[in-house]
C-alpha cells in the first residue's frame, strides 16, 4: 500500500520552506525523528511509492507560480482561509489574494482535492474587524462570505475548530492587546449551529477538528487531519 504524506501540520512548508520541499522531493527520501520513540526513520518520497501528498498552508503562491516536482504527485490541499486582520495573521495574504488562490487551485486541480479550513475561530469583544452588538456576528458574516464564494468554486467541505486558550496563546493575545472572548460550552454549541445553518445554505458540510464539543452538534461530522477513506479513494 502506498503512503499518504502529510506536509505539514506543524508549520507552513508550502509558503515558508518551498525551496526546501522541492529539494527534498528531488532527493527522494527524508530522515525524520519520531518524537515518541526518539528514534529516526526514513520516509520514501519516490512518486511511484507515494499515493498522495497533503499540503497544509495559508498561502499557495509559490506552488501556483511553479509546482516543480510536485507535478509528479497526486496532491490534496488543506487551505486555511480565516479572513482575520493582521493583528492575528500578520503574514497571510490579503483576503482577495486568498480568494484568487482558491479559484486557481480549483481550476488547476479540482474542488474535490481541497479542504477549506476555517480554524481556529477566535472571537473578540470588538468583533476583531468591526464592532458588533452580538457576540461573534462579525465572524459569522466573514464565514458566510467565504461560504458564498467557495461554494461557487465547487467546494463542498469545511473544517472548523475554536481557539484553545493555552497559556502561550493567552500571552500572545495579551501582548497584542487583543480582547478575546472565552466561550463556555453552550456558546460554542450555539455558534456552531449558526455556522451549520449558514454552510447548509451553500451546500457545504462542516467537519470538526479535534473538538468533542463541536461534534455535539448533529450536523457536524467528525473530521480527521488526513482521512484516507473519504478523501483519497
């Protein structure tokens, strides 16, 4: 059975390390450290032995300009498009650029090879981009705009999650003077149901990302980072 290569959940390789990625694929293998056993192992990257490569990114500019050796592989795209301001995502492209990239990915590959990720969901008392009378309304407006545009491109799925308030995350938000809102479980469920209603209007199925709370909403399906059965048959 051929391997599916995940590249990579830990950092944005297609944007920050694209040249390294091309050289590594050209080499045909890579030695990695197993963080659990603290031992090294070798991953075979020869195209004839790889079923697919899953690329995770917020910016596919390099690939769209020159796929290089990636043209030899079957690709699947995890494309995170959140629409936050530069306060939260200082290094992501402008929204119109990301919409254009999504359009080009669909034209060059297919909508079936793309999973749109709207995560993590971060809410603030000021709406992050504009004031709002209702908690999260501005975020829902952005979500609806993306659903409308991406459904027009043929996308049918979206993965969602809510921000985990780890100590390091809280410190970073406070350093930016970002007035975040910590939601209780009932608020998460209510917000998710609103997202389900919006996504349903555009024929988009929502999937959870490591969130048992979200999975409490019946219409949300449990997602997997790389779902070999659903995505690669």
